[in-house]
C-alpha cells in the first residue's frame, strides 16, 4: 500500500487557523491576522513598516514603526488588521513572480514568532519559503 501523506508542508492552500499570517492582495491591501496582531502587539491606528534584505531579496520583515510607517486599522468583522500600499504589494508579487500564477489575487505568508534585531530594530520575519495561496 502506498499512502499519500498530507501535512502542513504540502497543503499550503489550506487555511492556517491560529497561525500568525500576513496576506498581500494585488490591488494593494495588506491583511494581518488577529494572531499576528497579538504577536506583534499591534492594534488599530498603530503603524507598520516593511523591510527587504538587499542581499537576499526574498527575505522580508514586518516592523512596528512610528508615524513614518503605514497606518493600520481594524476590520469591520474584527478578524485582524489591514493597511493599504500598492507599492509594497507590487514589490511582493514581483519578488515571487515565478511562484505565483498571473491571475492569483493574493498571497499569504506566516510571520515568525520571535523578532530578530536588525540595525537596532525588532523585525519579524515574513516566512516567504512557503507561500500560502
């Protein structure tokens, strides 16, 4: 008998209830799950920024920032937080162009549970190795 094993490594399109995730939509909206918001101590009217590693362009980070960042707001359904920036979502889609179908409207990623210090800032890695479709 040959079994097909399905797990979190090979079923990336299934919802990840309870995992901290971020989703980028082609039209420019960025959604952060409640779990991710809790992890980063984010709330409505806080600000976030994004960082991309120059040496490894597929490595992205989420940073809780000051007013120079993007204003986040709560959703009507209280499912998490959202902000808008078509420039960032465009860069994300361009970065993963070879892994994303041309008609795919959004892509999601898990967010690391532990921050890393980079240039004195706490940065949460956006885990881009596994795209959540």
